[in-house]
């Protein structure tokens, strides 16, 4: 896959479709493979989708240091500039939603429409997950746990029990995609440190881009109340809750997610 030089490292990306540009920002330790085809195809039918790998993931550089929400946001702005996009719609989920918030503050002129998924605005106001759920993210292979076993345990934080029971082949395929180019341990630690240091609640009022906040109502990792806090803090923001969806709502309900984004973004001037 192609890369562009941004802020001293190479950032991997992929372009799909045609039309108004949409930058998609993945979350904690995940590369662009996390989006999966059903969602990407639905979005790419109406706009040019920019799938990028955050630093430390996928085909992007994996420096030992330099992981912060500000750095990720600056990388996003650099990718848009390098690809020749003066402005783009932006969709970020989880940690990617934190990056999207910061991008809209630090580089507001480059953000046309903003969609923030299953995220929070900072630790000062975050409604936390149960400690048991959060600790699942810290599991690593070893001491009798294989990478697949770790992934299966972590699914509890990402998907509803009913979805896990009915979609085992899909989840196994997702594991294979992620495992083909894994995020190294030092980058995982860097991403986690960036999340733990994140604080952007005081800046919500500075976001000027038209904004949609979207989340699964059954999200145990970043409870849905966090999305309500974000929507209430951004002037004019819309809120969409997906009934029966968990943290990876775009995997569980790809068509509903695509419809929500397309409906919202089609009305952004």
C-alpha cells in the first residue's frame, strides 16, 4: 500500500471510491483493516474514502516515541495536505474519535463535516467502563494465552454477546486481518498512554464543523453517556444512538452506520 511522509514518518493509506473526501480514523492499536468491506463499500459508493493507518499501526511508521492525541491529529492533517485535500469530512471511532476532536480544534479549516463515534472528550469527564472491561485491553499473549485466545477474550469489550454467537466466522476473519500486520508492543503502549493522557472536554465548544456523534447503546468499553456529553458540548451537534450495538458498532451494523453518515454528510455544506 502507498505511504506519504508526514511529521518525520511514513503514513500508510488507501483511497476508495469517488466524490467528496472522507477521512476515516481508526481507534486504539488498530489499522485501517478494522473498517471491513461492508461499511467501506457503502461509503465509497458516494464519496472518496481515505483509509489511513495511525502511526504505530499497519503500513505506517512505528517510532519508539511520539504517541499523543495531538501527534495523531497532526498526522491526519498532514495526510490530507499531502494528498491534496484542502478539506475533508472526518469520521473517527474510539481513540480515533479523540483524534477527530483534536483535528477539528487544531486544524479546523481542514474539517468539513465531523463524525465522532463511541468516544469520550477526556478523562476529567469520562464515564468509565467497568474495570474488568478496561483491563481486557491490557491482555497480551503469553503465560498460556495465545494471540487468538487474547482476541476472543477482548471481544467482550467490543461486541454484544448475541453478535459474537452468531458471527464467529466474521470475527475469526477480523482476527486474521489484524494479525497479518500486528501493532508492536511499544506502539500499543504508546497508544494506551495517549488515551490515558487525553483531555479535550474544555475544547468542545471550539469545534465549528457540523458534527454527528454516534455510538452503540450497549457499548461496555466507552459507555454511551460519553457520546451524550460530547454532543451536548459541541454547538449544534446531532446525536445518533444505535440500539443493540456495542463498541464496534460499524462492524455489527455496517449499513445503519453508513446510512447515518451518508444522511448527515449529504447535508453538510
